[in-house]
């Protein structure tokens, strides 16, 4: 009986070591493969996007609550930047997961900065460009309502820019989430 327990214990110990080794190797691979591109993207980002103001951050968090939700969005955006549309198979999912895990290693400021930089706004990329186009203002000059409107536009720019009334239900939902969050903070 002791021999069986020893064998089972040793087997579990080996499995745990193998899993930890695989995790460490994966982290090294992800850091080596994607972090240079991520750091380059941050360095080249528009300063207004890279340092998004609180009203914009709140709108983004209302739309994508939680760190992984934003990391996942940034991963999709970065995947397009790194690979373009070349990958259309299962490898794409692994690559996006790898990038998402790399994004989780970033600070919240860096994740929001990448999101704001790569967000497709109907014409090009970037929240500051959208802000200047819609309101003739930089991101730092927006009200909370304007920031929420911009966040909604990002979901379907072609549709919402042509038919602003169609974004109203989603916009109302995000504003309600923000108000609910404000009540919890008090």
C-alpha cells in the first residue's frame, strides 16, 4: 500500500513539475515572440490614445468589464497588426490566446492605451482621431456622454455613424452601467 502511495505521489509530483515547466516555457515563448511588438506599438501610439483620460477609461470598462475582456480585444487588434489576414485556421486562435496572455502581463494603462490606439473608428484607427472627427476635440476634452458615444460607435462604426439613432439602446446600457458603478463607489 505504501508503494502505491509513493508511486502515485511521485507521479503527481512529476506531472506538476511538467505543467510548471510547460507554463514557464510558454511564458518565455510569449514574451520573446510578442512583447517586442507590443512595446513597439505602445511607443508609436498617439499620446492622446496611449494616455486615455478617465472618462474614456470608464467608458471602455463599462463596455468591457474585467482585465481579460480588454486583453482579449487588444489581442484581436494586435493579431491583425502582426499577422494581417493571413491566418484563418486554428493557429489563429492559439496566436490570439498567446497575445491575450501577453497582454495580461501589461499594466492596465498599457492595455487601455493599446485598445485606444488600435480601435477601428470607421475610417482609420484610434480613439483620438474619432474624437476629433466627431467632436473637434481631443480625448482629454470629452464629457462622459461623448466618451460613451465613441465607445458605442466602435462596435459598428459604419452602421452607427450613418444611423446614430440605432446606437441609442446600447449607449443607454453603457450609461446605466456607469451610473450603477458610481453608486457602488459611494
